[in-house]
């Protein structure tokens, strides 16, 4: 992505945040423990990376109704952990 495009996307994201379109929450307290558990259970089989696993753990801890991602391994982990796409 060219720098000008990245800057445009950043400005749009900041405007969306200011408009209240994005909800920001702290990482749930238990997310790191759950992340480690998911990594031990699924990491070797699915090849998920730490941040992918933390993303799924946060979704689980925040009781997300759906999990959206373009990352195939992350999607497989989310499904294995019981999240709907």
C-alpha cells in the first residue's frame, strides 16, 4: 500500500473512532491465560501465531457473537474455539 493510501486509511479510521463507530475496550484480564491455553492446545496443529491466538482469546473473553478475519489460520482457531464466523 502506498504511503498516501495508508495515510488516507488512517485518517478515515480516526474519523470513524471520533464518530463512535469503533468500541475500544481493555484486554480482558484472563485473555493472556486463555491465549496460552489456546496456543498449547491448537498452536502445533493449526500453526497460529501469538497475536492471532490473543485476538481469539480476547473475542472469547468479551463474549463476541461472531469472529471476522481474513487470516485462514486465525479463522480455523476461532472455529475450533467455538466462535461463529
